[in-house]
């Protein structure tokens, strides 16, 4: 691990891939430090090297109305995302500040999607564009588990799905606030999301 000194980190979120123009590299007490300017950022969950969250089968899902994404009105299979275990050291640390807990969770594992949703919600009052980036990182990481060929649904009443669905809902809300209405409507129509919860 290396510590980056790059001045302002405004607009940077956990899950960003950051390009740095380095100016100085040094070691202090055996730890490496890099100084420089951030030249660019992008969100590309597939490039993070993460193992997708496992999907567990749940009961059949029935909306009670015609499901247009399921030909013939057939029921679709429901699934729940496996949430990573809380790191032992963090659970024992007894930290009271929820912001710090969320940040520590993401330091340990970027797949804690509820932490992405929580931090994005905190950023929303400051900058919808900044919050959008955090939500987008969470959605992208969650989507590693539900590829293009996924034909199930993630019901919101299942605890493991709530982080991804909160990121999805928050992402759509940010797009709406930023007057990107068409993008917001497309996001709300993800075929695997539970329309009662998203």
C-alpha cells in the first residue's frame, strides 16, 4: 500500500481508478509516499480485480402484476447477494462515528455496497455530482454479480440486496437532480431490480 499526497480529493470516491502525475516519491518509517497531481479518474468496476458477490437462490418472485421482462407472465427466480463479513478488527474497534465505519469498511472491501450508499447519501447535500460518483461505484460493483445474461430479480426485502438497490435508487435520484431525466429513467428500469423498492 502507498499513501498518496495529492492536495484536494474533492470529487474522489472509494472505487475510483485514479491516474496520478507523480512529482515525488519517498519513504518514511518504511512506508512509501507519493506526491503528485490527480490527472484523471474513472469508474470501471471490472478493472478493480474484485471477486463478484455470490448470489444465493431465494423463493420465486411474483410481482402480482404482468412482468413484461418475463415472457408469458412466468415467475422469475429471486436471488440474494452475499454480504462480505465484517472485518474482525473493525467489529472489535467499537467505533461510534458511522462515517468512519463506512470508510473503514470500504478500505477493507469495496464490495460493502451499503457503505457506498451511506457515504453517497452524506455527499448528496454537498454535491449531487460527487454523490453520483459514489453511487455509480456501488452499482458497478454490484453489477459484477448480475451480468447481462442474469434473468432473476433481487427483491428489496432480502437484506443482502439492499445495498445495491439503495445505490441504484440513489444513482437515479442524482441523475434526476442533475436533470439527466432520460438516464434516470433507464437506470430505474434495470431488469433485475425490484420495482417496488427501486
